[in-house]
């Protein structure tokens, strides 16, 4: 059912969303548990809102590619509609944090057939072909002129990068929907920015860790000042929640050793988290998979404000996390598999258990995203359980 907000004035709505999020980060009670979702499949959102919408998952990249092929005006209209649809979904579900959807903003060179698009120039190596699968609604790379780099190539790239200043990313300028969200929604939702740091999960990069761990540390130190400047710019623009982190684990554990994490990754993450604390910004670390082998270094030493994508199916469960890290805000833990294949009653039970285990430092959401194929009633049960939870 649509949230009943008609009787509240705008300031009530503004303060309620912000209060809930700050309460979750500060370990305080609020009128209800905060809720959010960093990615929401358009197909599921359309069933909930009762019309075709563009809200998230890789099918919006396919839709954007098609819009580009229809011309500049069609593309501009698509981006504007995407912004309106994402706002509508956040408002309908009464989310407390606003997440701008991930887009592939590159313009395709040409459309090869109904589902395939070429990006770049096939006369050289810098090209790729992306294909949409209408059943899974995934838009993914199927061909490329540039193979994954070897460890030697990765090391050469890092050495070359160290010879020049690291460019500072302007997240707000580069993320159009984030800029529009700040313009339209900053007094309504806690608008989440972004600042990540990670090693690509590719063989060449992982081999480079073993061959040149010191070079990898230097490479991250080269990036850090630019990352910290970007965080400062986001804070100045009014962002006080940053959705960061970076995937580095499977269900079996991290992609690199605990000793590498302790000596190379954790100190750099600590600098990012410390900078966010200094600026009054709450930093969310995101990675699915089993993080237990490095949990003390990540959550005890680097100390992000929150942990998102808590992967229930990989053993990262709220009761255990809360017992180990009392001050860590926990987000997620309702597995995507349960949401897709379970019943609404099972989803509700899991959401209530998560809230009970982690409250008041908890924000209820899926473990990662609302995926294509999720029954709408299951997504609605997730958020309804959070709204009705009584500690």
C-alpha cells in the first residue's frame, strides 16, 4: 500500500527521514527502523508502481543505449524520466536514504542488432560489445578488443600512474542523477554519495598483489589524496552519507590474504573513514561475501560507520556481527535468494529477526539489491516488517 503521507506537512517528512538515518548511525531510537535499497530492478518497481518505470539494475543501461541511438533529445528525456521514476519509487516505499542508480553513461557507437551495442572503435583495441538478455534482463559485455591485463601489465600501469598527479574525481558533477537528487531531494532523504577503493577482481591484479605488494600500497597512496578531496567536496555539497567500500570477497572468503589486508588495505580504509568522521560524514562499507577473516581489521581498526551488503548466505549474520562490533551500523542481511524464492511470510520473519538482532544500529534492506524476478509482495513485506518492528 502507498505510504499515508498526505496528512504530514513537508517539514515533518524531511525531519522524519533524516532523524531515522542519523538515529541508526548514532545508536539511538527513532519512530521506526530506517529502510533503504541501493538498487531496485525496474521490472519489480514497475509492478509495484503500476506502470513502466526505469529505476535500476543493468536493464537501465540497455534502455539508455537505446535512447542514445534515438538521438540527443531522446536520451535527455530518458535521463529525466529515470530521475523522476527513482524519486517516485523512493517516495512510494518511504525509503529514508536516496541512492542514485548506477548507469553506464558511455554513448554506444552503433547498434548491431536488437540486443547488441558496440562501444568504441573496432579498428583498434579499445572497443567492447554489450548484449541484453531479455529473460534475465542483464546487459553485459560479451566481446572486447582488449583482454584482461597480465600481472606485468598491471604493475607497468601502476608505475606509469605514479609518475603524474592523480586526477580528482568530481562525483557530483560526474553523477548527474546525484546532482539532481541534491537539488530536489536533499531536504527529504539522506542523499548518499560515493567514494570507493578496491582492487579489480581480475587475475592480473590479484597476481600483482603477490608480486608487488609494496607497489600496490604506493598506488593506493597515490589515489588517496584525490579520494579525500572528493569526499570533502561531497560533504560541502550537503552529502552526509557516503556509500563506499568495494567488493573483495566470495562466500569462501576474501580474494587476498588477511596479512595483505592488514598491511595494505586496512590503513588506507582507515584514512578514508577517519576523514569522513572528521567531516561529520557517515561512511558505509559495502562488500558481499565472507569478510570474517579480515573483520577485526576492517570493522575494528578502520572503523567505517556502517556495513552494507551483509551477506547472510556467506555467513555474515547480524547476531554474530552485533556481538563482535557493538558500534557498527548494519544494513541488509535479508538475502536476495530468499527475496526471490521465499514467501512473504519468510521475508517478514527474516527482516524482523535482523531488526531485533541489530537495533538500534540497523537499517533494513535486502542484502544487496531487489533483483529481477523478486515477487513484489516480498519486497513490500521486507519494508513493511521494518516499519512495524517494535524493539
